[in-house]
């Protein structure tokens, strides 16, 4: 009995020490928070800067429900662990940020903690926003306090057990989250450092372009190595591989054009990236876009993902050629050459040839539409074929364009199509 008691005591001691470590990891670096309102001197210039930064962070994209009031929250964000509902950012005192001080807001961005002390779920990307400076946090806060107050209660999250518990979230944060800013790298230019701040901070590019583990934590988010976006089945291609979305071989202006207008001489932004261009990057200043381009062009080149070994039967290739001739050749050309300024060439197109066929399938099924921007007010789009073609036909078509005209990518199966649809 004595031996059992000693072992039980040791287990309880270790559990207590583990809980204490997890608790400490979740409060490290935090300072006392003031409830005083306001704690920043609000000026028109600060509000304008905050509005610009809100665009840079694309805050409205998540915090505005379709058909709802801007920034009033309520949008459902589907995750592998359940549904998280975006909060109300308007200054309503009961349901929004009306009782939040600038310190509370900074703590949410930097430490991922709500006004009442609750830990926030990383669907709100504080894992990247922790890099935002206090000055920019205060500007965002000043802007949000000028919005019309909207009385709209926040919906409770619908997460499965144990993910809905604060204890589970505390463990996740202890494993995968460290608060901190971005110190300028002295051997880099001011433009590169500004680009790093925008890409890794407010732009939170790693939220999509970094792979995630089974617990939903981003891996190697500095490498921006790409990954399948959970629940959306779009593939955010690697920004470090020129075989995917890397721009190391692009000119500065070509990158700026893509971020500003959604199209450039090298390609077009579609799917979730078109939404980012529409809601965020088209509104950024030329110096900031050039800074982002400078940073992205300097990313170390990584090897492309290995192509899967998927063989395609000759009958499938023949079917794909028939579907292409009937449905695609009129716009994209008999040999995939495209039409300059209108329809992209499919020969060597990275969406066509990269290892993941997910985006090609999505575009065939749902259509492809670049963002409508000031620089591209009437973009050419591709109609959806998901209703007129079945999975076998779509797989055959995708396999054909991935292997025709010198393209050398793996085949696509009907199962691949069904999984991505």
C-alpha cells in the first residue's frame, strides 16, 4: 500500500507540475491589462491608418456574415474540429468591443486572449497576429471604435469534445504557440523587413500557405511550403517552390500586378486567393506591395512536392481528349496555348502541372474567376462544369491536360475528384 501511495503521489505531482507548466506557458509575457477607455489618443490619421491595416489583415472577410453588417461577426468558420463563429468587432457594449480597452485588444492580437481572460481559438490567427506591433494594434483598435455599433450576439462555437474545452486549448497553445514580435533583420533591407512583417504578420499568409499537422497547427510556417486548406479542399501552393506558387523567378512588377489586380503576365489569382486580392491586397499601397514582392522573391527555393505515381489508362486519356475538344479547346486552344489577355495557356501552367491536382479539379468543377479589381474590372472567367460532367469525365479531362502538350504531371482518378468536389 505504501508503494502504491508513493507511485500515486508521484503521478499526481507530475500531473500538477505539468498543469503548472501549461498554465505558465499560457501567460508568459503578459502584462496587467487596463480596463480604462480609451487608452489611445484617437486622431483622424490614426483611424485612417487603422482602416488601412484592417484591409491588410482582411479582417472583414471573416468578421462579416454574408448579407450582414460589416465587422459584426456571425460568420461560421468550419474547421476539422467543429464550427467557430467569428466575433462582433463593432463597438457595441453588450455584444462587441465596446467595453474593450486598447490593452484588451492588444492582448487578443498578441497573446490570443479575450477581454474576460478566455483563451481564443486559433481560427482567429493570433499565431500570426502576435507579430503585429503595438502601434498598429492601437491604430486597428481606433478604427474599429469608429464603426457603427451593431447589437448582434456572438454565436457559441460548435466544437466537438474535448476541443471545446479551455483545458484542451491550453495544452494546444503550450505545444504550438509562442507570443512574440518580429525583430528587424539587420542584414536585410528595410523593404525586405517591411515585406516580412506584412506577409508573416497582418497578412497571415502562413494560415493558408503552411502545412498543418493533425492538431491543426501550422508547420514550417516560415517556409510557406503550402498545404491543403482544411474543409475547403483548395490547395494553397508552396510560395517557396517555383514549380507551385513561388515567385523567385518573377520580376517585382509581375508580383505587384498579381497582388494589385489579380492578374499578371505570369498568371491569375483564383479561388481563395482571388478573395484575398479582392478584399485585401488590391487596397494596399504600391510601396507595401513592392515590399511583399521583395520578401516573397527572396524566399529560399524549396524542392517541389513529388508527383504521386498515378497511372492513367489509354481509354481515360482518349476520353479526356474528347472532353477537352468539346468543352475547352474553343477558349484554351487546340494545343492548350490559350489566348493572351483572356484565357490562360495550359501548357506549363503551374496549377495544371503541380503535384496536387486539387485546384485544377476545383476550377473544373466550380469554375475559375479572378478577382474584380480596379486594374481588372471585367475579368474573364471560366464556367463550372461540375453539373454537366461526372467524376470519371472530370478525372479524364484533368489527366489529359496534365499530360498533354509536354506537360508531365501525374494522372487523376475519379476518387480524387470525389474527394475534392
